[in-house]
């Protein structure tokens, strides 16, 4: 089965932003873009048992008045991104169920989010949150932003090849960094590798951010807990802990640095809230990458507090990478 980037679209501004970003990502990956619109069934009484794939409708048979994706949206994406093969499907059924099904199979699923302005952050709908919480493959939430900037030649490796292709949405973000959140207590290689790959595609700096908290001051007079830190000659001070955390972060990234020698890496090991430091790093970034641990029953799927904060407040697209 060929790789694809899949974008869930309707006729909203946030979905249009997601479609543009997804087209850029498909171009960077050299794969097909699949546009999907989910139309709820009009009458529950007429609903048949749901099937994971939904009911497909040919693109040409849709009409805007029937709630389908306007043909000009698809035509516009094809016109702006002729280098990307774009297909479009309309599915009928429960949006939450269908998108969660797609999130189990799509190589990358792209969703939209509505901006509220000011400090209020962004409106992430219940369907999008449920899809992200159940996804077993990476999914990206994209903001509805201001008017798109002028196109330019992409800064990444494909632009350097001089093939004359126009940059698309993710490439047009320019040299913005790719930011990845790293948890040294529960490191995940899948998340780190995904971030390295995205940085390489864009020709961007990869900024790895790790946040930690100092132990309570009253415990410093006693040896640290077993496994918390390596043995010190005396009770560690803040400087020693900071140096240890920075060294551990560098060691963790070492293996992927060797695999991606062309990716410049910036490392941050900071005291404090992970959400706070990641939101600061996300300002001006082209992509933020976070991990989400796949939880099995009896616990219900969840996104996590750090990812939840970034999804609601970061202006950059946020990729959530599930891992075991």
C-alpha cells in the first residue's frame, strides 16, 4: 500500500489551513494527499450498522447544499499544488468513528483547529481531541492563521535539488525550527526519530526541549532516591543536577544525531514546566512534536496535560506521535 498524507476537511477556515499544510507535507514526503470529508447521516432511523470505512461517494457527485466539501476547495488545492497527487473522498457516518478509524491506518492524519485570539488560545473540537487520543499513527493539528504568505522556493533538501517546484504550506513556513518535547523519565525513540525526519525534510534546526523539576530543598541534605540521579559525593546542588540533565539529554539524542548527520540540533534542559518551555520554543516553529503513550484498558485513551496545553495554545502545527 502506497504511503499517503490524509487531511480531514470541511468548508471551514481551519480545515482549509489543514489542507494547505497537508499538501506541503505531502510534497515534502513525495507522497499522495488524500482529502476526506465526513458527512453525518441525516436520520438516525435510516442509519445502517456502522462500518469502519464509511460510505464513499464520488467527488463529482457532491453538492455544497448537501453539506459536502465544495468542489472549488479541492480544485483550489490541486491548482496551487500541481506537483502533489490529490484524491478526495466523502464518507457518510459518525465523524468521530470514521476519523478514529482513519487515524488507525493513515501514515499521517492532519486536522484543523480554530483560533480564538488573544490568550484564549485555540478551540480544539471534541472530534479532533477524540481522534488524537485514539490514533495509533502520527496526527497533526493545524491552526487557522492569517492570509498565506507568498510562495518561495522551499528551504529543504528538495528545494536544493533545483527541481523548480513551488513550495507548499509546510515548506513555506521557512526556516522555522522543529521542536520536540523529550521526557528523560520515559524516553521514546519513535517520537525523537519522527522529529529528526521532519527536521531533515525541512532543512530546519531540531530543538529538543526537556523540562525537569528540582527535588524539594529539604531533601537535598540526604542522598537522592535510588535511580533518580547517579551517586554524588555529597548532596547535589542545582548546578550538578542541571549538568546531569543536560548530559543525559545529549546522550539520548546521540544515536539519532549519527543517523541524521545533516540535522542541526539545539538542546534545552530547563527547570520548570514542560508545557511552559515548549510553548516558548513553539513560538515561530514550523512544527512541534509531542509523544502520547498508548494506554490500554481499563484506562481510557488520553492525550496528556502537556500535549493538551500545546494543542490549545501553540500557534505552530502540533504533531502527536503515539508510542507504546
